């Protein structure tokens, strides 16, 4: 097992330099796809259509405009469209105010974004990116219409966060043109693009999307279909364990302190408060009635929302906030709520060390990363690292979760995961067979 506190041991200068070199190499390697040669002809992308002028659609339109690509932004009503366009104007006005862009440049970019309310306007675009609500039936209905409206060869992409892209492609007569383009919020700022390869996506469609990410100044990483793709699959493990730690005895500031000492710029609970604790609330509430009841769920965040503690936007969440100030302050009210919640679950609270916090939060991600590799969801361990560094704030100096695991020694990581599996029971900590094999053979993820 890994010695206590080893995860918090300062990373030496040489180790840090090696990790940073790994991150650079990982970013380059992500562009290489073994069965798609670099000289694969790309489909030209001169004009795009975006469906849904909400948070993501607006950000994607800005990202395209920033790269000089004109787009038609669609929403279902004139009001929704105008709201979306106004948010874009406001965002750009903010950049002018902060001195990042001149008004002339902003005017040029705004001129590249045209609004419309009819999908028929997309008959001549080279690429469509759908960003409507996360609802399979709605997305399928849109793709049925796109299949009828769009010109042959147009790429039909969905920004779904986790729906099965094959089920969306299946309603069209051209599944070879359908692909996932998972942007991160805010899409005009975040540097990660997960390109999701469905069963029938054509190689040149993947090559074109990977290249589009590069044109937009992003790092594109290829993922196969999997719940949450690469990034959110790992993130699910990270947040679940952080929430369980609260139930077992830790408080939000203790978990966050361990994570920031490890190198994260913000702890997970401060991140939740920033993003809004209600992200995914409706979906998760709706799942409660039908989800399997053979496991433990991290529902505490749902209860926080029911209390109106949505995060910074309501002045309280896992912390409390002074008006106009984003500094998190401990809040005895939420801490008492957490303590009572443990009692309600019948859990006797205990002191939890930084070492346990880190292992619970990080090793679940590593185990999930190993599963992604054994199932071929991610092409290589370094792709998982780059997703985590670019999209989820994983500290660069540790090189990414899979690199960290290699550095700690997979035999030691595996021993800890086996112990956690024994202690926690259930399926979450079931060790990945790939991890078990590598641990036995003295192997590394990097050598796969
Ligand atoms: N918000 C995020 O952080 C995030 C990150 C990655 C991916 N996603 C995914 O992106 C998609 C959009 O998410 P969002 O956060 O931008 O949602 P949102 O609610 O902000 O925006 C959705 C927009 O789609 C419009 N819309 C709904 N039905 C429509 C229709 N039939 N025709 C045209 N427009 C329609 C709505 O009016 C709304 O403006 C979802 O699939 C979501 O899972 C979201």
C-alpha cells in the first residue's frame, strides 16, 4: 500500500518537469488515431449551424466566430433566440470592457453569427452542432429533421453530455455522418473537445472534428461511447467519493483543503458552489424512481438544492458567501446539516485523514480510467490524462491521474483499491481487471 501522506509529498523539481513534459507529449499524442491516417482527407467546414441558443450553443457559436467560422444559431422561438444572442453580445461586451478585444473585432465576430428559428435554414451548412436539452427523444426528433434537411456530406454532431450517440445516429439514414462533439462550459473558453466516435462514424468525419478542435484552439480527444464519455466518467467517481466522505465524517472545507494541498486550484465543494449545485438536479431526481437499489448513492447534493443552497448564486451552498464576494466561508448551518444527515443514514462519523481523502477521490478515477482502457473507450492512458488536465483542473505537476498511478506504482495503487473494495463493499471499488493484471506483472499504463 502507499504510505500515508505520500500523495501529498512535494513533487520534486525533476518529477515536476517530467510530469509537465508528459502533459505536452500527451496533448500531441491525442491527435493520433491508429486507424485514421494523418493524411485522411478532411471535409471542408466553411459554415456551421448550431441548434439551441442556450449556455452551450451560445458558447459554441462564439468559439466558431473566434476562429472565423460563420454560423447560424437556431432556437425554437424568437424570444429564446434573442435571449441567446443577447447573452453572446453581453459576453463579448465583457471582453471589450476588460480590454481583451476591441469593439471592431467584436463587431466582426458578431457579424459571423446569424440567428434563425427554422431548422430549414441549415440546408446548406457543412456542419451542424446540436445543443438542445439533454433529452434523447428530443435530440432524435431533431436528427430526423436534419437528415431530411441537410445537404449530403454535412457532418451532424451532438453536444450531448452522455446520451448514446448510436441511438441518435440510428434515426438518420446517414449514421456515418453522425458524431459526438462534447464541448465544455463555457465553450468559448474551455480548451477541451471530446470527439465521440459512434459505431458507424466515418473516419473522415472524426478526422474533420479532431481538426476543427485544433482550429478552435482546443485539444481534441477521441472517446468511444460510454456513460459520461472519458471526462465525466472519471469525474463521477471523484465527486461520489468526495460526497461519501462527508457522510462518513469529513466537512467540505476539509475535503477541499486536502485537494488544494495536492495541487487543485479549487476543491470539489468550492467548484460545486461555483458551477451551481443544481447542475443535473432534474435528471438525477427523475432517476431516483427507477435506479437500482443495490448500492449507495451520493444524494446529499440533492438535499442541499432542496434547501435552496445552490451555491454562489444563492449566497450559500457547501459554504456561505458575502454579497459580491466569491470567497467561501465555513457555514455552521450546512455543517450541522451534514452531521445530521450522517445520523439519518446511521453512519457513525469518524476523523478522516488527508491521505484517505486523496485516495478516495483519486484512486476511484484511476480505477475507472483503467476500465476505459480495457474497454477501448479511451485510446491511451495519456488521453485520459489530457482530458483531466485540460477539462477538469487536475494539477499539471502530477501529469494526470493515469501518469500519477504509474509514478506511485500500479501494484501499490491496486493494493489500496482492493482494500477500499473490502472496506466499502459494493461495486464501485471493484478493481479493474486490467489494473489487476498490470499490478501483477509490474506493468504501467504508459506501456500499453
Ligand atoms: N451546460 C453544460 O455545462 C454542458 C456541458 C457539456 C454539454 N452539455 C450539453 O449541451 C446540451 C445543451 O445544454 P445547455 O446547458 O446549453 O442547455 P440550455 O438549457 O442552456 O440550452 C438549451 C437550448 O436549447 C433550446 N431548445 C430546446 N428545444 C429546442 C428545439 N426543438 N429546437 C431548437 N432549440 C431548442 C432551448 O430553448 C435552450 O435555449 C445538452 O445536451 C447538455 O447535456 C452541457
